C-alpha cells in the first residue's frame, strides 16, 4: 500500500508539473500570418521553422514498471525508473545517465544506497559536478514524510534529513517536487516560502515569502524563478544575496528551464520562449503545435551542443488495455526539436484559430487535424500567451476582431456575439449544418448546441456551457417542485434578519439576483422589454428593501452552502461548472437542499450560460475547412477533467463514466479545509442528463441595463430618492440606450 501511495503521489506531481542561437527576429507587433495580426507585445519572434522528432521514452528491462525524467546536467539526462526487487520484495528506484545528443547510456545505472530502506525519488537535481540532491516521499502510518538526501555520483548517501525536523522550516510546510542546487546552496520551495539550505543540509535563509511557480539555475549561478501568476520573472544572486524583481514578464509562463549559454527557457501554455539572461531580451521560439508537440506542461528541457532543443513530457492517453471506462495512462515522451531556415521548408496553407486559452482537448483536436492534413495546418492564436490579465485579453480580442483582424475560427467564452454580428463579421452556420449529411444533431444536446440561434441565423455553435441551478432550503419551501415569488416574500417575512439569499449582502444584490434569473417576470414579460413601472418590479424592490441598504465592508460572504443547509439562508444560485461540481454539492448537503422551479417564465430550475462557442469568420478564405475543424472540436474529449458541460452526448457520456470511476467508491475530497465524501451512483447519470436536456438560456439583464440599475436603484434603498423618482430616471436612461442601439 505504501508503494502504491508513492506511485500515485508521483503521478499527481507529474501532472502538476507544468536561446537564440543565431536566430533572425522580427517584431511580433508587425507579424502577419495569413490574415492574422497579433496583439501588441514586446516579445520578438524567431523567423525560423521548428520541427520535432518525438519518441516514447522506454527502459530496456522487462521488469521495469516505468521511466520518468529526473534532471539534466552537462549534456547528460538522468532518467529515473522503478524495478521490483524479488529478494527484498519492494520496488527500488534506479537512475540511468543518458547522453542528450546520442541517447546512449554514458555509464551503468545505479540506485540510491541507504542501507536496507527503499528510496523512492520524488525529484532530483545536480549538486555540483559529483553529487545529486533529491527529495524522497515516504509514508508512515498514512502520513507523507519528505526526506532530503545528498548522494555521490554513484548513489551513495552522503547526508539525509527529515525536512520537517530542520530548524527554520515551518512545521506544517508542504514540499513541492522541484528543487535546485549550485553545489553549495540548495533551493527548496514549500507551499508558502522559497528556502535556501547550506552545508550539512541546514536551513540558511528564506529568500521569498511566496511559492515560486517554477525555478531553475542559470549558467551565471543565479536562481531564476516565476514569482507570481502574472508571469513576472525574478532572479536571486547568491553572491550578493539579493533579489532583483521582475527582470522580465512572460504572460502565462508556467515553467523555467536552463537552455543554452546565457539562456533560460520559459514554457507557456502554448509556446516556448527564450530569455537572454544578459540582455533580458525575450524571443518566442515556436508554438508547440507548430512543432507537432501536443503538450502543455513539461518535466524538463535542455539545449544540446548542436543547438537542438529536447523537451521531456508526458502524454495522457486513454488506457484501452485496462478495461476501465475513462481510465488514462501516462506515457513519457522526448521531443527533439530542430530549427530550419524558413525558406528551406515547404510552405503549407494555414487555418487560424483564435482563443483566450487553449485547453488540452482543443490541442488534441488540432493535432489530430494537422496529422491528417499535411498540406493545411491549423495554427493557434492564444491571447493568454501574450496577455496575462483576462480583462486585457478581452479588450485585445475585441480590438483585433472589430478592427479587421481575421481568424478563420474564433472561440468565444461566455459570448455576446451581437457586437460582431452587427458588423457582419461572423458566418451563419445553419447552411453548413443543413448541407452536411455527416453532421447529426441527434448526437448533441440541441438546446445547448444551438443556444445562440436567432430565427434563421446561427453565428456560433456552443460546445460547452455552465449550468446554473436554483437551490432552496427544503425545511423552508418543502418537497414541492415549484415555488413562486410570493413564496419567497412569505419566507422573508418569517426570517427578516437572516442573510436569506446566498452571497447577497444588500438590497441591490437581492434585486439583481431575481432580475438575472429571469428579468421578464418583473419588467414586462417579454424578451428585450424593460418596463420598470410594473407592479411586479415594485414588489421585487419592496422585498429587496428588507436587506441592508449597503454592504458592510467587514462582511465577507461564505462560499459554502452550510447556511443554506441550516436555513439561515433559503435560496442560492449554484453555478455548476462540471458534473463534479454538482456531485460535490449533492454529497455535502444531501436532502437538506434541492432544486426548485417556478422563478422563470419557462423551463425548469436549470438554465445555462454558454461558454465555449465556435464561430467562423465571414472573411475567412477557408470556411469549409474551418467547418471540418469545428466538428472535430465539438467532439473532442476532455483530456483531464471537464471544466464545463459539453453539448456532445458522446463526450458527456465519456465524462460521466470518468466521474463514476472516480466517485463510485465514495471517495474523500478535502474542500475548504473539510473532508467531504463524494459519491456518484447510476441515478446521477439521469439527473445530469436531465439538466442538459432541459436547460434553457438564462434571461439576464443586458449588461448596460444592469449597469444602469446598479447605478440608480441603491438611491431607493438608502432613502435618498423615492421609488417613483428612481424608476423615472432608470426608465429614461434605458429607453435612451435602446433607441441608440436601434
């Protein structure tokens, strides 16, 4: 069991892991690819072409269970593999030194010699020319214990310490797998700090009070690390004992690796960039997909003496041999990437797909298409690769699309397509569906897929959605299926001093809660009608006035539904991002809360907010090809776990089988510091499928109308204006806005 826990820990850590050698460069602000112009950035781009050779990493020993990348130093790659020792009856970890350029062993494999105790290596790093430093994760009575070892080049243990017993290290520290050493200093990240250990593996100092996302040593002896989620890279100089903050910014940078001379590799979600440690110049080398590498995170990288780049990573593939639905397996890969001059490589036509963030399923779909279409390549324009802030990404997206930048396929997240359709920028997709005999609407939840359909126009196919559920306290509303707004008003009268609505802290929040469920119930009964003079709206505002006029700045609402289960709150809108979110809520609160219908003019309690939506540019020169790619994207299975409900019935069935495999045995998950047991049974299939079959579009307020309400309505709650005065101002402003839209 202990060995199984160790193996599982390694798999989890592997999943979490996430040079300018004479390169010609051009500014990306002037870059054009087909019809594409990129967003503004100071990153230069290598104008060469990168192509890769990818091989599965294997061990030539049938008794070996697996092999994984350990570290690289001076052109040698150190792999780690496990082998069962028949005499001792436990697994042992072995280290294999291999030449990065030839792939041949440079000397015999060796294990860590620590007496009779087996040593399982969590992470390893070179410690000068003749030693290694590594961490080992042990299990003692179901408790994970991290040890730090220093060993010689032949595996003889020179020193070891239990990390939790080293003075200066917090007792409750959690240790991550990445470590680094220059031979004198050992850099150790915990869950809250970046520490330095010195001689004898003793605590030396804390150099950062935050956990670096990734770190590596440069050939200048300095430690480079990503110090926050905004892509800022800082450097620690052990000679001066000083940190220089933010020497460079690389949005969405996930991992750093030593490259060639004076070079640090920065791996982002979609591309590899090179940081010159002297000039601080950043060069985008290549997009992974352009080099036929379908990976997001990497265990290691290096540049060999010939200038080729080696990438070490894992493919997460379906395990068809296990016989378990949804079972996956990790397959280690090494990609050797070579650079060629652009004019020496045959040119191919290109289809461009724009997105904010490229999920693994998107990359799988693109990779599949590119492999089968060698003369027509899908290229990815991922805005998060260049811009860190999401709001800034949205602004750049809008600016580019509205100002004439053409991408063949556009992926929108939670979209309002009207700003693009008004300018004729998007293609009507209904004719494509009608003439494509291979496209069967029965394979999809049509209400989701065609959620953006208006009359005879469909400008975007919805691939994924968030499901929103109206939950209520059963002790308050009973077991009936439907409640009315009068039921809500009555319940409020009985509980006037309670929070009442989850995450609502003032009158405006209470009013907007119901207006964003279905504003038609209060503002005239029709889509696009905003009549604030109705008796229903007045009744809503009178109800909302029972809440505080303003929010107490000291009040921080809870994210859990404990209050809803206990009855101090009686209503909540729950956002289910995936089946797992529904299962978590059901498992935590059971029969104390349930879904209620009745607060919408149509449909049941479930309504959707479309997220992933695919459109084709009306200016594309590859519309038919773009349609074929979109069909693949719609059916692309989620590679890890789902972050949205999918319109594809096949993908949904795949996801449900995956979650059933995970939760059928009542697994325990830690949520907000509390152990919660999540159980899924076959009845949950029916509940989730019912959600997807019957979810309708939410009838939220128009964004501008919501802003007007948010600006004007609080004056009624604070007593600054009468209800009629507020209504008059709101109605005038909204009417003017609607006229301007026309």
